[in-house]
C-alpha cells in the first residue's frame, strides 16, 4: 500500500515529515524521469491516478513531486547526512 499523498508536494527549504515519508516515492519518480517514462504512466503506477480522468490534477501532482524529488538530490539530502553524523 502506498502512503497517502498531497496534491502539491512541500516547497519548504527544510526537510519535512512528508519528505521523510515519501522518500521512496521521490526515488521512484527520479528513476522514471531518468528513463523518460511517460508522466501519465508514472502517475498511474506511483499515485494510482488516471491522467485521462483528471489530467490537470495528475500533471500537477507529478510535477510538484518530481520537483521536490530533485530538490532532495540538491539540498534535502544534506540535512539527512547531517542527521546521520550526529548518531
């Protein structure tokens, strides 16, 4: 079962509890993007959404979560590393 998701991923400058919960989703989105998978198929598989029924919502969900996944690779991971060195 997948974790519940919001229509718009966080845009905070800090790692959020939502980010922590959805780390696996972010990685899968990045993999799909790297493989140039069709976004409609990605939202079907990862979010359980039919892009034909709700194209604007599905595209927004995909794009905001992919943007957050990219943010994680550029900024968010640093917070995880810092936390890991404290333990």
